[in-house]
C-alpha cells in the first residue's frame, strides 16, 4: 500500500470536488457477453459464479484506479484488491464472504468454496471485518432479475470509498448469453473511462 500525495496528484481537483458531494458515487450498468465463459465453465465442470467472479476480480486488479481508497481523508493505493460477496442460505438470509484474490483460479475457487461452506454453517451477517476493511470490492449476485439498474447501500458519512458490483440474471439474446453487471465507485477516484476499462477487461478475460 502506498500513500498518494494529493497535492501533486493529477486528480486533485476531481478528488476534492466529488468528495464534497452528498453522494460521490458514479454507477454504470452494462450487459457482459458471458457466452464463452459459460461454455468454458460447463466444459470444465466448474462453478460459473466462481469463474465470472474470478474474471471480474482480474479486471478490477488490472485497473489501478480501482485500487485507490480514501482512509481518514488520505488517498492510498493498495497492491491487491480482494473479493467481498454475499451468499444466500436455505432460510433466505445471506452471509458475507471475503475471498482473497490470486491470479490462479484453482486457488481462488478453493478459498471461495470454503467461504461459501462456512456461510451455510453459520447465521447472521458474518462480517469478517469487511465493514472496516478497504482492500476489497463489495459484490452481490441477484440471479432472479436481469436488471438495468441497482442502488447499493452506502454509508457516505464515514467517507466510504469501496466500490460495489452487482451481477444479475443471465439472459439470452440472438443465441448468446449476457450477464447484467452494475458497478459503483467513488467519482473522486474513478471516472467513467476507468469503469469502461473494467468492462473491457472483464469481457476480454471471459473470452479467453
């Protein structure tokens, strides 16, 4: 982790302007073509959720702006961003997971499955300190709805700058499969260009 010198930063004006807003978050929703990712997951008998979550985190870690966080009024860049998430239980409550990111899918998936199993064996939110951590992206899956927009709960009063991602219900169009993806990020740190980079990288990794 390294501290950004805000006074010498080319985003100094952007940071101060958007940080003074009541809601400094920018949100964009787009449909990602998941056809090849779906086929690969099915062919290799792996969880589609685990597969696209890993590719999404690869994309997040490939865009430096998504590694920036505001902590006590200062801006820091983390080396690696991890995957926060929500897992539904049989009683329809959910628990939080925190899966450490690695480029190796097998290791990532092994850690993810352990987190999922622990959620099913516990009750409550299972916070894992992700309410105070900064080196993560908070994510949720809403597999019942092919949404076009999402509003995430955010605590603006404490200077929260952790991005949020929501994945929706996969739908078919002209014989191909699409995944609705919503992403929100603090506009003082991230612009539409950087969100566009995330979607471009996500699509690229899914098509590999």
